[in-house]
């Protein structure tokens, strides 16, 4: 009975409408139309208010927005500074009165600071809104207008260190690759380097050659967007999953390496065919034994492993305001034993960005809490007043303190008696993991990886390095990490 009540009332209303006079009918229609339009109008106003308040900066930065053109007539683009106060980008006026964007360090900060003609990249892009807005007061604007000069845009204080960036840039030289240095407790980026690079000061003139030479991809920021097989650096994640699945028995793990492992007709060898002999979990990690890690990988629960990968931001966008690629890995349902053998040692279909590896390293150094990597410290007006101050932001806990502690000890063993021995020094302690990502038959064509932090007991900075086609991580990437740590700790 109750259920019929509603349709009955509706039927009565419709009947009343049909029986009413034409004049009454039109009044009903007019009223209904008014109600619909008022609701739509109100919704539109609310939407616009929310949209403008939340996405003003993004809206402005959209290169289709004409307001930018207008802004260029009144505002002179602000400067970009390093964390040590050096000018990384400024606008100068030449003798003919033309504005020239000048980059004192040439190609050294090419991808980090970026450019602002023919599109935008790096800080020139991320901070475009501020660089093109002025903090000048009304009276200053009037007086600038009378003198026919533009108002100064806000200046940007970056997190970048000229000293450390130079160490990395000099060492990388003609090699292709990337270097990232971040602060362990905050996620501030001190070094963001990608080779091959370009000169942002002459990018307009060089555009044709930069964009048409095939296979060069100078504009690609390899540090944040380069997708590489992580090689043995990935053993950090395999080791984490083994610990999660064997919390009480991981210390009992043992394996005898005779230089290779064969499973289902697939064979994986240790580097240079090295026979590692008797190993436990820590020495498997420190000496980077592929056979032992394939053995470990085959024992893991694939669903659980996939969850661990997911919680570490594999197969999804990593949380950062910078333009960055997504790492991918393949271990879930449907993966074959061959896939797992390859994934365990960071080969096969596994690819990662150097930034992502740096973030995982940072989380280990920071007792399991991952910080959002950031490259802009503050926005300042021409009088030095701080307009906006960017604070460290936690992404969240990606592993327990116990797990971080366990990985830290494994990474310390790498330096103490494993593939990172070149980092032994009295000046500081260090924890890290090497990688040699094979993508060709010739070992000398491999990508050299190293990811590390120091001091090991109270970490300050995290360094992640990839050098393309250089050879082993131990021989080529570890020495660069040493130079960066030495420079940072003033050795
Ligand atoms: Zn081995």
C-alpha cells in the first residue's frame, strides 16, 4: 500500500496539469524553467568561485591563457637563485632595450632551472606565475609607469646547491645520465642534473638542432623522467619484501652461490660470473649476488610483493609537483617465473626513474617516512619580503621503522665489505646500494647505478646516480657519490 503512494500522488499532479486551463499550463512551465535556470546559474557561480580559488596558479600557467601576454608588457621576469644565493636566471636589458634572459651557469642547470621561450621547463615553468607577478605597491607601479619601466616580478629562491651541482656536472662530463641529491629529512633537492644538456640562454637559436637530432633527447630530464632498468639497486625492494614475509626467520637465510642459477631452463648469472659461495641475506645484498636474489624472489608471495610495490609508488604517479615519469614493475597475477627471476634483480620489464629511487632511499634514511621532493624554497619580492615559504611535506610512512632500520644495516654492509667499499672513510659513514643495469651483451655497455645516504647513523643527504653505458656501478657511480659526499661534508 505504502509503495503505491508516490506514483499515485504524481499521477494526480499530472492529471491536474492536463485538466488545467492553457494559461495555468504555461504558468507552470514558466515557473519550472525559472527554477531550473536559477539552480544552474547558482551551480555555475559556485563552480567558478571554487575553480578560481583553487587553480588560479595553474590557470595562469596554462600557455593558452592570454593574460600572460598582457603581463609581459608590465612585468619584468623575476630572478631565480640557488640556495647559496647565486643567480641562476635573470633578465637583463641590452643596449637596444631588449630583455635577455641570462643563465650565468650556462648548461649546468639546464633541466633544473629550465627555460621560458619555446615553451617552458623546470623552475621557469613551476614558478612562472610568481616570476611574472609583481609585489610592487600602487605608488611604485605609478612611478614605474611614469618612468616607462616595468614592475619587477617576484624572485624565486630554489633549493639547488651550485657547489654540489658543479661536482656532479664535472664528473658526469660527456657521459649521459642523471644525478639527484636530496635532504634526507626534508626532501629538498640540492642537485638535479641530467646529461646530455643544452644551453637555456641560446635555446631559441638552438631549438632546431636540439629537437631534430634523432636519439639525442637533450630536452628529456633524465633525473625525473628517464625510465631505466634499476638493476641491483632494486634488490633493496626485493630484500624489503623478504623481510616482510619472513619477519622471524630472515636471519636464518642461507644460499650457496656457484656463479649462476637455473630455473625452468632460464639461467641468471652473477656479475662477471663471480662465484660468491656461502651467503646469508646480508652478504647476498652486500656482495650483490644475483643468484641468491633470484632464489629469494622465487620464494616470495606475488600478491604481497605487488602490494609492497604499490605502496612504494610503482605503477602509479609519484607524488611531486615536478614533471616526473612513473616507474613500472611486473610481479602480480599472470607474471611468469621468468618475470620474477628478472624482477628480483631489477631487470626484465622493471623500469624506474632516478628520482623515484632517490625517494625510496630517502624514506629508508628517514626511518620509513617518505618526503615530497621539492625544488622551490621561497618566493620573495624585490624588497626581500617573503611572499611564500615552501615547507617540507610528508608523503607518509612507506615502511616501518624496523624495516627502515633493517635496510639501513644492509646498505651499511655494502660499504663495509661489499660493492661500495670505495666509500670507506674516517670523515663520515655511508650506506648505499650499487647497480649495474644490463641492457646489452657487453658489460661495459651497462648503466652504472648507485644510491646512498650519509652519515649512516643520522642521515643528512641522499645521492642517486645513473651513468649510462659506463660499466659497473661499483667502478663508475660509487666514485662520484664519494666526491659529492666529500664536498658536502667539506672533506
Ligand atoms: Zn652470486
